[in-house]
C-alpha cells in the first residue's frame, strides 16, 4: 500500500524504512509522506529479519526479585523504547524455571542481546551465551569480557563505609544476616565488613547464617534474639530488616536505642514501616536505563570505546532505625 501510494517499488520502501542512505531525498520524502498518510507501522520482526536482527533484547530476572526490580525494569523499558527495541522478559524460579532452560530459549529466539539481573548466573552459562556472539549486560555484578559489560553499585564499599563509621564510634558488635535469595550481594556485604574490621586490626565474625530448619528470616530472628543482641544488624533487603525489627520488638529490644538496623535495598514497603529502616539509596531506575544504553552501544559495529564496567553511586539515608 505504501509503495502504491508513493509510486515507488517495494524495495525502495524497504530501504527508507530501514534507514538506507541510497534513496534520493525527494523519493524518501514521498515514501515518508505515504507512511504517515496510511498510518503504516513496520512489523518489528519482519524488519529485523531483513536486517538480520530481531530488534529484541532478552531480560532475565529472578521472579523472587520483582519487589525491588520494578524500577530497574522501568528504566530499561524507557531506554529500549527510545532506541526502538522490544524486550522479551524471562524469569527464573528456583526449582521450576532453571537458568539453563532459559538460556536455551534465548538462543532459539535469536535475540540481539541479553540483559541479566541474576546473581546465581555462573561463568559457564555466560560463556554459553557468548559462544553465540550475543552481547550481554549484567546488572548488579561487576564483570566484563569481550562480549560482556556490567552496570553495578559497589555494595562492598557501601558496607565498608557504614561499618567503619560504627567501629570508629566504638560499636564493634555488628552482624550481617544471610539472604538466601541473594548470595552474591551477601558476599559483597561480608567482604565490606571484613575489610573494615581488618582496617582496625580486628576480625569480623558477625555473619548470621540462617539454619535450614527456619523457613524465614523472621522465624530465625525471633528465636535468635531471645539470647543475642548486637550494636547493629545489616540486612540486604528491607523485608528482612522489617522482620528483624518485629522479632526485636517481640523480645523486648528497643530499636534503635538498644540495637540499630540498616538495610541495603530499599522498597516502597519501607515507607509504611515504623520505625522506618535506615538504608542505602540505590539508583534502581538508572541501573536499568544505563544497562539498556550500554546494550545499544554494544550492538553498534565499533565497540572499542565502550566502558565495560560502569559504577553508579549510592547514598546512605539515615531514618528511625539508627541513632
């Protein structure tokens, strides 16, 4: 229809749609006017096949992380829309939807690139994707390679600075509670605490591993705080920090006078909590937006000048759970 309206061949219309420079200005204008008049919208899949691209990016995230990845997804989608990319969402569910099955589906779908927010992804699985020449952007983990870039926040340094502040204030009894769903983040937090303690000539032994018989952080902390108390407990997610606050209250421990609590990842639920949890402001929207922008650059022919490891800033926000 567009070709007939503009009085040109189908090949000419295809060249204009795909941004070819070989079409003369006058002809290009006639085609563009015909497209606008008819309200024509190119089919992304058909257009992609013509260009040997699908204009589709796979996004892989754990289902359990939906509570705090919403803004990451929003940022990624906004930038994808600007650069006319479609997003194909893949979710991992432990024990149900394994990462190897998702990788197989990604390869079969011939996406142009993959953005991953999943700290359980192993190097072997990343290598499988790169063998198919698929560019990858990792959100949250600092890792890079010829076909891999990453956008992250230095959680290790954030915890290091926080723990140093408490140690310098004379508070040495600091604990970090296990987060079974985010092993990589917990490793970063522990490394930050160990580094701070080592700076002061001390050894960090405050990692609270949740025994297998406890299903939730709350169940464990309710029992644990019956005969334990710390100067500070650091949790990865605000939901865990809220569980610690509730368990502390049930054991007669005053927050923050007798024990302080901080979390790394903050969500809308914290605003409903009393006392509100002191936390780090992580730029979640920017993590998604910058990751997608890095992906668009990796999909260009010249990728030599791309920064493969982009660190975003954080800000500690004191609230009612700390003094």
